[in-house]
């Protein structure tokens, strides 16, 4: 009986750890996308971070940059925030609250899924977004970050 209780406790602990760390499901590869007409093929991770914090505001040719997010509950958005912005989702909420109330900016537009992000990016040459690699098609162009086609 005592051994069964210990086994059950260890099992529950392991399940909790895997779900907390996001290891309970396979991680999707993430690609950064732009409109097919956008001349940009590659940017650095630091440039991508500055774009999503809205510190970099144009593509260098006068065309403004419009970063696009996935919805708040999407696990790909959570991973993008961790990998690219080096923050947590709650840190980003506070960041944007501060930016809004200080008059310095508003958060990127957010769409509920890859399909909506692709549709917006495809039809807006100033837009940049991110989606699951498996959702990539000819309507948008994937750009390299630090020479790689997918984010780590």
C-alpha cells in the first residue's frame, strides 16, 4: 500500500512537471514570415526582438513595420516570447501596459491562429509574423533569423 502511494505521488509529480515545462507535447518549429513582396530575406535575433518591442519602426526603406502576434493562449506565442523577447507572457503584458499609459506605443495586432496571421501578412507588405513551420505555404515568405529558417 505504501509503495503504491509513493508510485502514485511520483507519477503525479512527473505529469505536473512535464505539463509545467511544456514537455507534454511536441514543440512545433516556428518560422518568421513576411509578405512575398518584402525584400527582406534575413534579420538578426536582436532585430526581431526590437521589431516586436516596437523599438525598430521601419524596414529601412521608409515602409513601417507591423509586427503580428498569435493569440495570447497560443503555445507558439508563449515560446516566441521566451525565445525571441527573453521574457514571460506576464512580463510582456506589463511592458505593453507601461507603453500604452506612457504614450509610447501599443502591442502588435494579434490573430487567433496561423491561418489568420498568414492572411494578414500576405496582404500587408509592412507586416511580419510568426507561425508553425507546418503552416507555411506560398502565400507568405519565411525569412531566416541568424541564418536559420526556424527559431530554436
